[in-house]
């Protein structure tokens, strides 16, 4: 697919664009101005109250001739004997009254500043969250896209600022990626469909030839070999088709009993397990998940078949269990088998990859089983993990949301 970027719109007055810098400047400048106005108002009220209290006379003259003075705040005025003592006592009283008014103003101003600081931090936190909310939306969308959901878009509204430009650019990138992945899936699906027809014709011709009673033993053996090769190619095509389909999200989900799906997978692999002397174990508890029953059965069947085929020659076992857990359902498939190094576990989930150097030349499959399992699990918003067992073998754990 092609992608034509949108033409860049040149604004006649770029300085009038409501950028984030201008918005933050106006926001925090306005907040600082409002905080200053409120603080000055509070200080003015407190100062007026303190000056009103400080200008009141701290004493009352009862008799000027005998220097009888009454004061509730200045005890020294009641025992003066002459005018000099009176002047000194009045000066000390006024100084005391002034110090008391200043201390009262200071204490109330500190309390007002503390309250205003709390309000300013709370308001600033709320406004910062409002300004940065588009970034949170972009981050959440990116996290959902990281989970293989390329159909999500930000579609950010609001002013035409840098954040909206970033969100629009991110949406355009997602559109391009979505088209690219969709084109790739369609190509794989179409190629798989096109390959089905000649393989089906080859299988029919080989079966007809093998049904001929006059065919020589050499020709019959050659036909069986070609039929096995053709069957392997058909499995490869089916695996590629299922892998392409399972990359999409499951839209039409229905309740599926994971225990029933696991039991059906065990029944389908029981014949092959009996031929190799492998014992099935495990208790499967009923638990329902929302998903596609056919694809979930493919998860269980691929894991069980791998556990049977990659096992020890004698005395092997495969344990298949299902259990409900808070918010999810768990399918566990454990088996005996060869020792698997921990650093090679992740490679097993890659297409056409097997343990160590074993690749598509093996008769155990086409190398797409675990890749399909991981793709189907992701399409159901689930996960799959593998851990090597002590003594050999693996423990596969599939977690699906309820």
C-alpha cells in the first residue's frame, strides 16, 4: 500500500496558534497573578485588623491630678508617682502593644500563606492533570496498540496545538501500519488458498494411483512417499492460513468450556500417545472463557500433540490440566522429554523453529504449532509461557481472560 502524507498547512499568522507554550504561560501566569491578588487581599485585611487593635489606647486616665491610671494590659501604669514615670510607662506599654500587633499579624499571615499554598498545590495538580490528559490518552492508545490491536485510534480533539499534531501523526502512522499488516495477512491467506487447489489435485491423483491393484510395489511405495510429502505440504498451508487468521482480534466471542476443549485435544492425540507408550495425566476443571471454540481447540491440540511427539521413548507422560483463577482461566500442558535449555525456549515460538538444529526436515510437524498457539492466544488477549522442567520436557502455561 501507498501512503500520501497530508500537505502541510501554512498558517498566515503562526504566532497566533494556541500552542502548549502559550497556553501554559497564560495558565501559570494567571494562576500566579490570582495567588498574588488573594495573598495581598488577605494581608491587607490582617494588617487593618492588627492596626485597629494596635491603635487602641492601652490605658485609661481616671484622675489627671493624682495620676490615677487604669490599664488591663500595662500593669506598670497603675503605680506611677510623677510625670517622668508616667511617660516611661506609657512608652513601654505602646512598644508592648506594637510588638503584640506585629506578632499577631505575622502568625495570621503565616497561616494564610500555608492555606494558600495547599490550595495552590491542589489547583496546580488538577490543572497539570488536565493539560497532560492528552498525553495519557496517547500513552494508553500506544499500550493497546502494543498488544497487537492496530485498529485503535487516538482521535484527539481540542485546540490545534502540539499534542493534537502528535496525536494526528500517530493516527496516520497507525493507519499505515494497519494497512501494511492487513495486506500481509491477505497475501498469506490468498497464497494459502491458491496452494490448496494443486495440493488437493495431487492428493487425489496419488490416492487413485495407490488404489490400482495392478500397480507394482515400487510404484506403490513411491506413491505413499509422495502422498506423505503432499500431506506435509497441506499441513504447512493450513498452518500458514490459520496463522494469518489468528493474528486478527476475535470479534464474535462465545462462551467456551476450556476443560472440554482440552479433553477433546487429549482424545484426538490418544491414539498416537498409545503407540508411543505415553500416559495422559491431569484433572481438567470446568472453566468458561469468551472466544472462538475452533481456535481454542487448536491451542490445546497443538500443545498436546507437541507434548506427545517430543517425549521420551519409554515411560513418558503428558499432564493436561485446566483451572479457574481470579479473572482468568489457565491451561497447563506439561510433559517429559529431552532437556531444553532456558535460552532456547523463546525460539520455539518462532515459525519453522524447533529445538536446536531440528527444522523442517523432521517428521514431527511443519514447525508452526507453537507460533499458531501464541498468535491465537494473543488474538484472545491471552498469553503463553514455557518453562523447562527439571529432568527434561516443558511446562506450557496458557492464560486466557474470562
